[in-house]
């Protein structure tokens, strides 16, 4: 048995948005509503509710000095008894092509976020939990839904180009990023243009800031860029729809 803690309402500045959930039982806490003293008090209230006969309750918190928080806003927490913990709804879907060093670091970060990850590679020696081995990963582009975030970083430039071209021809993506240098970007854009495609939606090099060459640094920069784009593009809306809005 768990107590579901839901941020039902926010006003002003708050550590997490309305709809955020965490689940509390006698020994565990899954998810987070923002940490700090607010979360400490929420866990205490949830466990008190768990040991009582009450099914649910609601409480408003001012996020000020009295709570040891400096957000300055307020929020309402709703506590509800549930049979099992749920999961925060995935807020965006990333399709990752390539299970090399950078791809592995990206997956490690993305699995901690409210994100659904589809991860592909062609090489059977790269098989491990989370990686789907597919001899023709470009075909997976056709299986992807609209409004997805595509990250291309296979071991082959020819395969990268094939995947990028396929995504561009679909046109209904939220983000298309390609790992590589400025030189690679220029060559890919020229080849895509020669194939009758507008390469301008392609993001290459990827990354919100210029990172070093360590795989983890590149991954952090790329995920930061995904999160920035997620905030700009409503989840599920296609690139063409956004451009035409």
C-alpha cells in the first residue's frame, strides 16, 4: 500500500509543476515533488495517513521562511491511498540511434528523467538491457510516432545520413539532432540539399553549449538541449504543425 502525493495546484514559484507525483510507503519513497523541507513534511504526512484509517487528505503549503523554502509561491498537495505506486507520465519520447560511448551516457541520464527512450543499434555485440538490435535502424524511423525527439549517433556516417534523411522526409518530429563536427554538419546539409530536402531543421553539432570531447560532457550538453526544446515545443505536436502555427 502506498500514499500517492500529488501537486494538485501551484501559485507563483514552486519546485515542481502541478501534476507531479511521488509515492510513499513505510520504507520507501518513489519520485520527488521537489525535495527540501516540503518533501520531508509531505513524506511525514503521507506516513501518518498510511497508518490511519483515513483514505485521503489535502493540504496547502506556503513556500516561505516558515517552511525553510525561498520559492515564495504556494502549492496544494493531495494525499491519496493507492494499492500500488504508479509512474510519472512520460513527457517526451526520445529515439536514440547508436549505443556507443555517447549514446550510453545519454541513456544513463535520460532514464532518470520523465522520458520514454527507444534505443537502437545494428551491432549485436552492443546488445544489453535497453538496446534493441536492428539490422536496419532506419526502418525504425517509420515505426516512430509523431512529435518525437530523434538523436542520431551511429558508428557509420552513411547510416547516420540514411536515418537523418528518413526523419526529414517524415517531417513530423519535434527534434532531429546529429552528433558531429561543423565539417560533418556542412557535408550532411549539402548532401541532403542535393537529395531535394531542406536540411535547416537538422541540429548538428548537438548540444546546448560547447562541451569537451568526453562522452559524458557531450551527453549532458545534448540532454540540456533536449530539455530546452521540450519546453519550447508542446509534446506530441509535429514540427510541421509548430512551424505552421
